[in-house]
C-alpha cells in the first residue's frame, strides 16, 4: 500500500505496472474447476500486462491460456471476440489505398462519417468541398496524418501553407486571407485522427492522448464472487465526473460471472442521458476499487450500481467511471498545461504535491495544439474508428457472449460475498 498522503498521477505516461505473464505447466486433462488448481502453481487470471487495444497479443495470450489447460473455457469465448475485432480492423485498413498509415485511414473514416452527416442533415457552413478535397489529398498521398501539424483549407482548396505546427498567429492570418469565416473555412488536424472522446464533460483540446479527460484503472467484482482475486477484472475507465454510475460491457459482465462462478444481481433498468443521446440499460450491483500506478488497491472496495452496455462494444471503448471515486479521495488539477489529475487519501497529499504555476503562464487563448506523442498504454486512434466502421458482409458478426455455467452455481451451497475479495465497507450496508 502506498504511504499515506501520497498523490498519484493518473495518466498513462509510465511503464505498464502489471507483471508479465508466465506460462504454466500444461495440464492434461485440463483443469476446469478453479478450486482444483494446485496452489504451488501460483496461477492468476489477469492479462493486464497487455494493453487492451493490442489485439494480436491478446489473441496469442488466449491461445497460450487455452494450451496451458487451466480454465480454458474462460479464454475460448474471449478468443472469439478478439479474432472478430482483428477481422474488422484488417477490413477497415484494406478499404483504403495501400500504403496509407493507420492514422491516415482512421482520419479518412472520420471524414467520411462527417461528410455523410453533412449530406444528410445539411451543410450550412458549406464544408463538404473542404472535406472532399482533404479526403482526396489523403488518398493520393499528398497529405498524411501528422500529429501536432495542421493545414488550412478554404472552399475546397489548400491555402498553401502545407502541414505546419499549430500556431494561433497562423489561424489569424489564414482567417484574414479567407475572408468571412462563417462559411467554407477548415483547419485540418486539430483533435486527433479518430473520434474525440467528448463525453458529458468538455475541456479544451490538448495534446493528443490528453484530450480525453483521464483514464483510471479499477478492479471490479460481482458481490457474489466465490473465487477471490481470480473472479475480478481490472479495467480502464474514463474518469467522467458527469456520469452517475460506472459501466461495463455485456461481454465483461459475462466474464465476471464465469470467473467468479456467480450471477449478476440486477436491480432494475435505468434511462439516462449521455452527451446528446438517451440510453436505456440494465442496472446491477458491482464492487469496485481504484488501482494506483504500482497496481496497489488505492481505495477501499466500494459497492456501487453499474450499467451494462449491451450489444457489440468495440475494444477500448470509453467506459465511464461514475462519481463514486469523488466520495473516497481528494482530487485536484493545476493550470500548468499538463492536464494532470491528482488523487490522494489525505488533504496534505494534494496540497504538498500541487505545482506552483506562474500566473503569466495561464493563457487567455487556451492551450497550444502541440503533441508530445502517444503516452504508453494509451488507446490508438483507430479504436474509435472501429466504433463507426461497418465491416463488409464477408466479416461475420460477433456472436453473443456464451452463458456462464450457471448450473454449477445452483448446485453449490450459496456463499456469501465475504468469501471473495476482502471488502472494507464505509457505513452501514456499504452504500452506493
């Protein structure tokens, strides 16, 4: 456990804190009952040493896990999911001219979605000529996505500067050359090649990899988990103070049921607003804790309501965190241009760590659109494009997650939640 008063930087800017996976002796016949795994194997079920978006490595890990013969069914249905998303990714990359980078293909898909929207819902700012011209330049190789660089367009024509680092003075100059900017003016390259994660909370566009609020690692478990740590998942959540409840996908909920040998405790169905859309989703109970940068449990386990996002959910989707964390720790930010979120269990852990900022640094014009590269572990832009890309008919759809072997649960004596991860409840009944 970190020292009291320690404040954590919750950005993926350092090395992966999770220990690498070690192959286990092959079991023949395979072990399909968690309680029969020999303790001397020191076996664990977590694959968090692989970034969530690394499809190829996850496919190989699933095959290794299946070949090891320890709880192989857990990884067989995961393998189906990862192989499906690899097909979708490859189909998306193959749909554009050969030789284009992943970021360029991703940007083309984003621009195509924008063009379809403008053609369907109207184009009062007359941007379709710019979108068409930019896509043509990307496909011909005259333009390629380059982090931190932008180009300026006027009524379907490049304004001649080429791709240059973003500078507010260049914006002013380009606007003066274009004329009235209520129609036909476009700055290409500002906010990343893929969809921006503009959720319930908004913030200025910052360096790529930091324009999405913050990600936090949380370990989740179902209250009826009978398998201890093996029945948990550690997932990356978007720290969204505008969301009421955390959310996980239907496939991840099935994983928790499989691995914890338990059933989900559904408590109803909720209707909620998310950004500009209204959703209706099931609500169930979950136990959740925060992991720090060294993979320690930083907060006590907290029981919360949780949403389940049904249907086909792309890899690396933005799970919103809910607001439970703000009830357990102190939080702070500083206007130093780094976008860091500071967390601490003690007030002094915040006040002692916050940097001093010269008032002259705080610009009235917002941050520069400079880019420092993709932080380690951060999701690549093409993941966002997968969410809107429609694969060709040759790519079979993802089958629904298989039901866990609930008959095994019903034949066992009911085990209380205390048999799973140790919980330290705050107040009577734990509270949501």
